[in-house]
C-alpha cells in the first residue's frame, strides 16, 4: 500500500475513533460495536450471589456495556452468558465469560442502569441445548 494511502486511511480511522469517544473520556483500547443481545448475569458481591437479566448496548474484545433494571455494585465480579443472534447466524450462539464491573451509571428515571463490564478472561462458546 502506498504511503499516501496508509496516511489517508489512518486519518479516516482517527476521525471515526474520535467520533466514537465522547469528549472528556480517554480513548478506547478496543473498538466498540453497537449490539443488543440478552445477557444472563451472575453477580458476586461479598457473601451473596444474585442473578440478573440485561441487554448489551455495545461490545468489544475487552468487555461490553449493558443495561439492567437493578444497580450492580462497582468492582464486583460477574459471570455472564450472552446469547448472540441475528445477522448471518442460523441459530443463536451462547458465549460465556467472567469479568469485573468497572462502571455503573443510572439512566434517566425508570430506565435502569448502564453497567460496564471488563472481561477477565477469554469468552468461551457454549452450544445451546
């Protein structure tokens, strides 16, 4: 690829990344993809374990942002199962992993909570059965 084409490509990618990162927030480590998939969340906090249902807003290699009806304690550990569907998939695929809650923000009244999860290990594929 000629140098001028690479420079042009990098400039365009920089513009896309700048648009994706709101002002005042640090640049993302991984690219985010808008995606809405159901998530079963198991939350470990102190001596209790709770189970919640959630929906992703965006996903990346390193984690995802989801919406829940209930707040989740920040910095707690979670196990999750995300069901991927749509697009070119013939049937739903379940993926599972573990992570940590790194941010919790209330949404507008009665709209739930935005919860950012950072994955602690590689996500695994599980067959529906």
